[in-house]
C-alpha cells in the first residue's frame, strides 16, 4: 500500500559523514530553483517482513526528469543519496539505481528497524512519500501443560498451551484427534511482544486413551506450528462372556457347557472370578482361570452365571443366563403310504432316516409303475383278441331230406335226401 505523500523540508543527514552537510545544503538550494516537473509522482509500497529476513524498499518515479532521489530512515537520516550511502550501516545495500528508481535492501531485520522510511524527490517544491516496514515475530516457544499426566475416565482435566513472545499476538486453536475444541485465551503484552495462553477443560473417557491433543498456532509469521500431548486415561475393565461349547444350538440336559470370560482395562485386570447369582455354585462346575466348564448339564444348573473382573480403577462384570432344555427324543423309523400308482413318504426329522425313507419310496414307486404297465398291457391284449374273434365267423351246414316223411324207412329217406342235396337250401349259423 502506498504511503501518504507529504511535503518535506531538507532531509537530515543523521549518520552521514560530516563533509556531506555543505554538499547537501548546496544541492537543496539548487533544487529550490529547479522548476517542478509536470506529472512527476513518487510511488512506493509498505513492507511486511519476518524478523531476521530481508526487507526491500523501492522508491519509484513516474515521468522522471533526472531529479535526485534519496531514501531516509525513521530518524530522517539519509540512507542513500542517489547511489551513494552516507549511513554507516552495512545491512543496507543498493539493489537498483536509475533515474526512475532507487531500490534498497535491508538484511537481518529486527524490531528496531520497524517504522516509516521516506522517499524524497528533489523537485520544486520537493516531493516526499513514506513506506512503512512492519516486522513480524513468530512465537519463540509453544508448550502444553497438562494438569494430570494420568487421568481416570469421567474426570475433567485442564490443559494450557502457551505461545511466548510473538508479534502480533497469536491465535491458539485446540484439536482432539481431528475434532476441533474451544479453549479460553488470555493475552499479556511485554514491551512490543505478546504472550498468549489458552486454557482447555476436557472431560475424558476410555475412548480418549492414546488420543493426541493438539495446540495449533495461527500467526502470519509462521505456518503449521503446533505441539501435542497424548492423553493417558485409566478405566475399569470391560468384561465379556462367550460360549465355547456348544457352538450352536441349545444347551440340553446331559451335554457339556464351556464358557470363557475376557476382560480389558487400564491397567489390565488382575483379579477375575466366576460366581452364580443368587445361588451357590454347583459342586460339579469346574472353574479354571477365565474358563467355566459343566461336563453334564441338568435342570438344577439353571441360573445366571457372572464373571467379575477388577483393577485399580474399579470392578465390572458380565452375566450369562443358563437354561437347560430336555434331551433330544428318539425318532421312530420312517413309514410310507402307497397306492397302485403313487407313493407318499412320511416326513422324517432325522436326516439318515429321511434318506432311507426316500430310497424305499423310490422302490415302491418303481414296483407300482411296473404293475400299472402290466395291467394296462393285459387290458390292451383282451381288447385285441375280442376284435380278432369278432372278425372270424364259424360256419356249418344242415341238410333236411325233402320227402323223408314219405319214405317207408330211414334208408330210403337218406337216399332221397342225397339225391336232392344239390337242390337243398343251405342254412348257415353264426356264432361269435
């Protein structure tokens, strides 16, 4: 940003050599009679620099007419007059000099270098403009103090983060893992420096154990400046009971049962025991460390079995409710119901009995099918034979002797009949 231009009288030589004073007076008196050039203006920008780095000051002239340019420090001592440096400070170095620009660098900038620097142009009247150097100081130290190194779940702990000796005052942000938290900050000023302390109140749980708490600094002089502390939280055991045997299905009378108890806590639980809620533990129950075994279940074992675990923080437990069911009943062999054409198997619950019943059902179905085919073939054969005999007829002849009634005896009747055979009518009888 350009500084505010203002008219100025003769510049003080300050730290310049004593022999330069008459020369400067002569130049100023000469500049007083030089006509002011039209449209000539000084241009500069403010400079922001981090302590210890390099600041560059530039005095530029528009439409230069070879007028003299000089640079002065906040005490109005001449740093450069054209390309000559009267001030005995080797940190100032000439970067560029021409009729339109005077550019000077200042190395190893400190807080004492902060202030207004003046660019002057010797026209009639002389022109002057200033640029401001602002020096940034990053925090020199960033520390997190925690109220308790080791906390117990459910407690509220206090953490403090301090950023010392910064300029300007820094902004502190808190994070727990990836979640941003809100703290309360206080600012103290020492001379030109600021110390900021932020306080965070945090209620911790077992899920916070091993999670980093991060103190992050927002400051124009530094990026990604942060420090962190890992939370250490102690908590009661977390207990779980699992059934090892039977893996699946019901707990039946006469079968074994095996349970395992697991517990996790900080510190790790050192005391673990089994008990039966509201009743004594059966004598046939075997407890070995974290395992509980009942080799032969019966109805008297019904009840709630509890595993308890404890550490320095407290005690926790998990329950297992046992209900013993009746033993499996004996399944009768499968039966089937068949007809002449189909077979209906009885539904069987046992897998092997079901397989045997299925095989027998297939056998009966095959036999029934064969019988049906045979019966059908016999019926077809009877129909064919009936049609055959209907088509073939039986024939016989009867001869009636005409005139036999007039014959005197049988022989005569026969002879009369043979004589008339060719003329007799043929009679036919059919039978089916």
